[in-house]
């Protein structure tokens, strides 16, 4: 099964956004909702934001009862704003420094049903952030913690409550 859709949005922060998203799922009898799916996205905005990724979803990992989804992607903001440290009065528009931040992103999540509607989710995300700004910008002069970028790692856990009668085409829930 294959589906694709154009992406179009507007935000006062990032401008006009556009791109495409596609999903390919391998449907197989007896395996709900599917055996495997691949998803890809290419997205960018006129305000400088980009997020591109490829992900895989395995709803029944080797019959173990665990669902695994993993994502590898690239995030970039070529017009991030820096206003300065602490509570300063707002700067005039021409005084606002912009910089570029970008990061490859890797994320993995495992999910296991605990009951009819509840599932446990465990996840891990890793980013390697790179920040680029000219030396004369306020960001580089003030040099706040994290200005050199680096590794960002996150562990997450949670509970999911899903009462849909069918994941792919629900009629209730």
C-alpha cells in the first residue's frame, strides 16, 4: 500500500512551509496493522526551517509483542534569532542577530501493549547540533552555554492510551 501527500502550511514564525510526505506499508494477512512501513518526508519553509527524514515502523518485532519505530533525519534552521542573555528590552528588527543551527537526528521508540488500550513506550533520541554564526554577531560575543553545539541525547518513557478500533482506518476511538 502506498500513499503520498503534499505538505503546505503557514506560520508567522517560519513563513510558508511546503514539501511532501510518502508512506509505503507492506500489508499482510494476520499481521495488524501491517508487517512494516517506510515513511519519508522532505519539508522546508521560506523562513529557513527544514526537516527531512526516513523512518521505519515494525509493529510486531519478530513476534515479540514489541513495536519498534526508528527515524533518521536532518533538521536545519537557517534563520534562528538570538536576542541576548537575560531580560533585555526588545531589540529593533535590524539589531536582531540570526544564525544557522542544524542537526542530524536519530530516534528509536519501542512500544508494548499492557492492556486493551494502554501501551508502554520507551524511546531514545540523539542529535549532533552544529551552530554557525559570524564572529561579530551578538551570539558569538556573548557566547552563552551551548553556543558551540554538540551532542544532545534524550531518554523518554510514557504511557499511550489508544482506543481506536482500527489503526489504519478507524471508525471509532
